[in-house]
C-alpha cells in the first residue's frame, strides 16, 4: 500500500488568520484530492489536484508530485471553515488511501 | 438535478443479521465509490466502480462484504452476518469521469451516508 500523512492533526485559528495544511505520501499516485467534512458530517470535494496549483476563492492547493506532497492554503479563515480536512490519493488506478485528517477549529 | 442519495439513512441491526445499503448516484456519473467512517475516525476506502465493474475489491474489510452495481447506476453494499465492528457511517460518492485518467477535473459528490449500528 501507500502511506498518507497529514499535518498538523489539530489546528485552532482565530477568524481572519491564514493556515497551511500538509499531505505527504510515500509513493507515486494517480491523483490527489482534498476534502472538507463539516461538523455535521457532510463531505465536500475541495480540489482534484494531481499536480500543479489551483485556487478557489480563499482556498488554494498545490501538489508537487515529484516530491510527494500537497499543501492546502486557507486564507482569511472563517468559522464556516471549521471541520476536518482530508487528503486522499488514488494508487494503482483502483484504490484510494486517506490521510487521518486535520481538524480545524476557527474561533470568532 | 438530485444529488447522491443513500438509503436507509439509519439502520440498527442485531449481530449476525445481513444488511443491504443502497446508493443512487447522480444521473450520468460513471464512477461510484463506497467509503466507511467509524465513530470519530477517518475515512476508509471500500470499493470503486467504473460502470458496473470494480477493478479491485481488496478494500472490502472481509468476505462478509460484497458490492454490486447494475445498469451503471444504483449500487448496493451488502454485509452478511454483521458484527459490532461493522458499526460505522457508510458513505457513497459518485463522479462524472473515472477516478484515474487524464482528466483535469474530477469532483466526487457525496451522499449523506447510512449510519449502521450493530447491537
């Protein structure tokens, strides 16, 4: 299999602060995705980003496939950003492996 | 159009019983995924369908678990002889294009999940 590690495991921010979440993976992957799970359990796909950089509003992500990591940037954080952020990689085109997540709490 | 739907939303069963969980993907989505999330835990990938075929079933936790997809649409996840450790939220997702391949964008849309409790 493949190891997927996320850091930090927990993060507390004051509203308006910026943060960077990291995902390291141990082997070459076919794709990488970032997900957000809100406090009510609903999962939302944030980015599909096997390589390069993408931006969507206050969120952006960068994957450096050759160095086996991806970063998720959250700028000007809001309380609605709270929840758990997961990265997942597709390995051998048929199996997803998830990191253990970063639990984010944005305080007003 | 409608999103991904799952039924039932909650299922309480006794140890040893069989259960069947259903997932209706977004119409036209070719790929369908099953995941499991135990209480307070992360996400565990179970199986992925491209059309009606699952390339790899090794993510299913044991031979008590099986999944099928028919007509490129509805999928069912069946757990036989349920055990207490099967208790979890079972999540289904679908995407327009396959999980791998030269696509610049491939978003998975998740259903609300089925909460399974095995007593």
